[in-house]
């Protein structure tokens, strides 16, 4: 595959405007900060993946033979903490979102560039705290930090890990705040709310959750750390404290956090569907409102994590009904994407393959979500591999599929290079097969009663576990491949045209890679998003029109 | 994007990403209000804990609350309300371009904040002397000793986090004072003073809720 490096004709853009470590570490350019985030979260992704590999290896045999149960507790905890807080939450908003929000709304940068850079530093410092906890011996409470185990009994590095999450939370808050202000105040002339790409709507909804939810987990962590460090006992049953209160506070954030992970993924999919089908997203307004509805409902369903925690039956009923309600806007999105594809001229390039993967897997993940939202059925599958499979279908089958699809779609814009198409299609297929082989057996395992968080299991579960482990190794290949050919493409990839997909978003109207201030001239928007009928070539603003301003 | 155009948000009326100074001010104001919303959510977690436990253990909360010093708490409430007034006057002076008045009111606000923290420290010391600090050495006379510890845990976390916000506020105001002395703020550019004013009022407002919730439980019975 090695060919001679392709040289670029010299033109100033955000990547070559300045050089050196300092020009990156002190940059206020949202595009460079997006790449800083990309590097950081890729590190945490592979770190979290390493723990997943060890978990799957341990579960290859029914005996607990590779690691002791204490070590296993630490493995799944560190897998969860790394993946949730240091990969999935920032994955799409902090990289693709950071890069694309200003470009899509025709702005020169986010409203607060310094804050944006600060948020990356805060995130990195939080990550270092968690790494410190990891290197000193790890943490074994599960990523949920349930009290009183985490406050009183656990003999591991709870405070350092919790502090890392606390600190990283502020980067999430600042990113959300920056997005909301930017979307409100920085839109290009003519870009009304209902001309915005759905990417922006979904990021707006996700930002609302970041801003409203994250502070609650922050204060919960403060209470947890204070109780562990100073024995002040806010959740300590010995002095009348209530451990279930901790669960309420924890899930008040951590359930909406699921929507911080999935809404940006939906954002990406809306763009990919429209561009690949060359059609306006069917029922644009409904998809836009569905994003906001998911954000609102998302705050009202946290109790469905506590059906068996001693919560009252009536509370359980209400939470169950509200959880069903979340399925409505989610289904609206899935149906509308499918309707968009209907009679579209679909281009089956890599981003579209990931989109198909997302729609299918997210639907399975969402439907099994209805199973676990049912009070009766949840008693049966609670704390089993059924739940594990369900949320991995959402998180991995949904978010990571969309993340990879988005990376492929916007890679030409980000780097100015094309990725190798055939290899990319192949790895999309590998990811899809590996994913299903890993997680589908876990639905069956859970339904048959295999509990989560044990390192040994009865012999009859072995076949399905071996399938799952085999799938995980295929999945690992599927994730390593894109990393290799993306890096390869930086030097050897074909030079990307400004608009390789013929898409109509504003980000495609500027150069690839974009200039430092994104646009030579701020565009004036005269069409709604995805107007492929009147703009068949994907050109939103003819140059002359842009000069009017 | 040259360094001087970018690094000088304070000097330059307008940073490069904005079209107009008005857009910049709008963005800052919206950003600040959103930040205050996150602060409200942050304290809401604590208020929620307070609500649940007070509802569980009303007698213990009342008994423990009677050990707080209403006179000192009331005095501090008055001090903070006065500091909000001086803060408003500082914002007003910056809008009118009165530099000396701005500096004077900022210093007055800082002093009042300092008085509040001083009184708070005295109160905390009283709790220390009385063994009302939660933990192994906690001691409380009465039938609800264990649950009273919950009250004091919440008392220390809530007033502690509030005091932390006060310290941050005093730090911000100190920076503002130095900048104001150098004449950084003009009637057309005073956004930082305005924003810090919003923050200061928010911190005051939190105390306005904390004072009755913590100090004034069941006072009419004794």
C-alpha cells in the first residue's frame, strides 16, 4: 500500500498556518482543539479497550483462572470509567462537534475560544487523575460508585478516580455552554433555526443536558469524596443517611448522560443519511423537535435504574411509563431516517455503511431498552448480561458506529486527504460482524440468567461466552484498522476536493482543510438545510452572492 | 489570527470571532447566565439532600438547628445584602465611567465579603469547640444525636461550598479592582464588571436560601 507521498500545493489552512508544539498547545482554533481532543480520547478508547480485552479473555473459560475476583472488579470498573467518562461522553461533541459546529453555522470560531482550550486542559487533567488511580492500583466499585461500598468498604482508589471524573465533568459543562452560546449568537446571516442542519439541533439538545445534568454529578461526587475522606456520612445508613439517595442523584445525571452520548451520534447520522441519499431529511422539523424531546424526557426517567433498589412501586410505575415515552422521539428519528432513504439515490460509501449499522443496531438496543423498562421483566433481567448487551448496543453499536461513520465522512474536510475507500468498507464490515458476534450472545446469556460482574460462571454458559470473546477480537481488528489507515492517509491519501460528497452543508462550501477563520467570506444562507432539489451540485452560496455582504 | 488580536480580549472591544461588540457582549451575558444555571443545578443536589433528610428527621434537624447562632447568621445575611448593594453601585459606576467610584465600591464589596468569611470562620470555630464537626469526634446531647450529625454534615458542606464561591468571588473582584485602577473599563466596555456582578449576586442569593433553611428551623417553638 506504500506509495510515494502526495504533495499538496501550498495554500494556507488551519493545519499549516503555524508550526510547533506551542502552536498546538496554546491554540484557540476550534479545529485544532478538536484534533487535540481526538488524540486524547483515542488514547482513552484504546486504554478502555485494553480492559475489555482482559475481561473477555477471563470470561473465555468458566473458571476464574486468569485474574482474581478483586482484579476482575477493577477491570470492569476501569473499563466503564474510561469508556463512559473519557471516551463516550466527549467522543462526538468534543471532536466532530467542536470541529463542525462553527463551520456548519458559518462562524469563524466558537463564542469562547479560550474556554474551549481550557476545557481540553481540564479534561486532560481529569484523565491524568484517573490514570494515577489506575497506576496506583485501580478502583473496584463499578463505574456507578454505589454507596456505602464506595464510601466505607472499598479498599481502592475511589477518591482519585472520582476527582478525575469531577474535573472532566467541568470540561463537559464548558463545552456544552460554549455550544449553546455559539448556536444562539453566532449563526451566519440568513441561517434561521429551521435552516440549521440537524447536527446542530442534536448538539444543542446534548449541550442542554451537559449544562443541566453535569453539575449534579459534580456535587454528588463532592459528597461521596467528603464522606470517604472525612467520614461525614451524608449517605451513611449508620447515622440515618440513605444510600438510595446517592443512587437518585447519580442517575439523575448518569441517565441523561446516555443521551449526551447518543444525541450527537444521531446528529451525525442525520447528516450522513441526507448526504448519502441526496434528499432532505424526511420530516425535518419532527427530527429537530425529537432531539429536544429526548433531552427533556431524558431527565425524567432516571428511576428505571432503581426498580429493584427499594424504590416505591408507584415511583417505579411512573418511571417505567416515562421510559417508554423516550422511545417515541427515538422512533421518530429512526422512522424518518428510513423514510429519507426511501427512493433516495443512495451512495454506498463507507459513511453510509456505518449509518446502516447504526440504524439497525440502535433499533435493537432501543427495543431491548423497552424490555428493561418494563417493571416485571426487569426483575428477571436486572444485573444480568441482558442489560450489558442492551447498553452496549446503544453505546457501541450506536455511538461508536456513528462516531466512526462521521470520522470517515468529515475526514476529507478535517485533513484534506481521502481515506482508502475499499479498506474502509472492509473494516466497516469487520466492525459490524465483530460487534454482533460480541454482544448478541450476551442477550441470550443474560436472558438465561448469567449475572454481570462475575469472573466465573457455570459451564453451560461457555459456548456463548466463547462466541462473545471471539467477536471481541474481530471487533478489535475493526477498530485498529481505521486508526492505521487514517494515519496512513495523512501522508499517502488522495488529496481531497473541497466537497467530495457533493453535500450542501456550509462546512462543504469552504476549502479542505478550512482556512484558519473557516471561511474566506462569511456565507449568507438562502436555503434550508439539505435542499438537494434546488442545489443539486451541493453548492449553497455562489461566490457572487457571498460578496453582497 | 495574530497573537495580539487574540490574546487581548480585555483591551480590544471585540475578539476576532465576533462581528460586532454588541454580539460579543450578548454572547458573554448569555454565557454567564448559563454558567449560573449550572451553579443552580450544583447547589440543587445539596438542597435535594437537605429536603429528603429534613423530611425524614424533622425533630433532629430542629434540635441541631438550635445550636446555630442566629445572631451571627443574621448579621452575615445583612453584610451580604449590603455587599450586593455595593456591587450594584460598582456596576453602575463602571457604566457611568466613574473610575474612582468603581474602585471604591469594588474594594468595599471585597471588604464586606471578607467580613462575611471572618464571621463564618468564627461560627465554624464554635462548632469545632462544641464537637459538632461530623466524624469520629462528633458529640451531640439529646435523643436524635445520630441524625443531628446528618444536619451538621449538610451544614458544613453547604456553607463550605458557599464560602468557596465567596473566596472565588473575592479573587475575581480583586482582579477587577486592579484592572479598574488601570482604567480598563469604559462606559462602552465594562462586560467583566457586569459579569462578576451577576456572579456575586448569585452567591448572595444562595446564602439567602441557606440562612433560613439552616438557622431558622422551628424557631417559634423556643
